């Protein structure tokens, strides 16, 4: 299944049960408004973790907020983060969301060996992107967490993204290994990594998926560009997932698409539950779409 836009993804999330979402340091008006919008669509039941009085002040006037569960934690950001992670670990919540807490503090709690969330490998970030010129939503990874991944970490990033698409109903996601050229240069580790990832994909290491590259970004997203350059395959012009050689490539590409009128939503993958880590610059729609994405991903292999 391919989603043409975020409305279709939201409908898929709505088709599932309401998800209980634990919010670390929920004293944020923007986060609470996004939760109210998601709750109004039947997506989530918030569990607000943090200072009870500050949460109540931030939630004043927000429809439905008085009925939400508040777990009062009077400690510092670390204590609040650990409490929110514990709610997911115990089964009281289905997914985790970053509120007014530093990202690094929340991640430290998630990765804690004793109290953190179970995982089978590294965490990675996925951004779902909607742009007017492309015929479906596509994912870009990893533009938020892993700086300069080596071959093994790139493999984990691909594996996480493929598992996410399987959870979204895409039986055979098309993975484009992003680069600046379409040929492998033996002197360039970026392109030789692409070749090795293609080999691993062909061997079934990532599950059912088409993995191709290296591919320049125009070939990933434009059938016309692929035809003009004579590049064939399952992926050119029809990519579901773009995998970048480093964090800057995807981060800059996604932000450029947003500035050009696109919309993006993101979630962290690889733990036993999806994690919503919003940015302060996210629009209300992007916040809603991120929550919907995480809801749709509940139950994906970690």
C-alpha cells in the first residue's frame, strides 16, 4: 500500500484503536494542542508526565484536556523522562512523545540498559514527506539521529525503515540509496557502501524490499529524469524510502522540501514502541501527522 498524502495515513491510524501516548514533560501548549487535535480524531489517549500544576496551566482552555491522565513527577527532566519511558515499558502506554524536555535527556532514558525500552539494534529517525510534485508519501532517513553512519549502521537504518513500511501495509518498499551519482566509484566509500547495501538487500537481509543505488535525488523522485538518463529498475521515479549517506543530506533535503511547500512528519524507530520527537518549528499539521504516523507504526518489529 502506498499513501498518496497524509490524509490517507491519518485515516489508516484512525482505523486502529486509540493509542495511549506518554508525553515526557507535557508542559507545552503546542504539544497539548496537537494531542487535543489527535484525540479529537480518535487517535490517542494522552498520559501527561511532568509537573501537574504547570501542565494544567498550559492546558487551560484546550478541549478535552481536563479528562487526560496526568502523572505528576516533581523531579528534574531526567526523572520525568524516565517516568514517561517506564509508562511505555510497563504497558501503560503504547508510544512515547517528547514534550518540553531536551531530546538528549529523553534518549538517554530510552537507551538506559536497565530501565529503557527494549530494542534489537540502533535507533533511527524516519521523516515521511508529502510534496506536490510526487505521487505518494515517501520516507527520508536518517536526518535527525545518526551523524555519519558506517555500513553496519546504514544497514540498521534500512532495516528499520523497511520494517516501518511493512507495518504501514507496504509489502515491498522501494529503497533508494541516495548519492550524487548513479555509478559505483571504487575510490568513494559512499558509493561502495551503496553497492554492499544492494547486495545485502538482494540476499534478503532487510526482508521483502527492492534496494537500489547509488541514485541521485532526481532519479529517486522523477520518472522523467530516470527516463532521460536511461536509468531503469524498480526504484527510480517510484521510491518509497530515501536513505542518505549522512545526517546533513537528509536533514537539508527535507527542510528544503518543506520550504518549497512540502509537509513532513517524523518518528524514531528501532525501540519497542515508536517515539514522537517534535521540533519547536513544526506546524500544527506536521505535529498531528507525526502523531498519526507513530500511531500507525505501533506494533512494528523493533
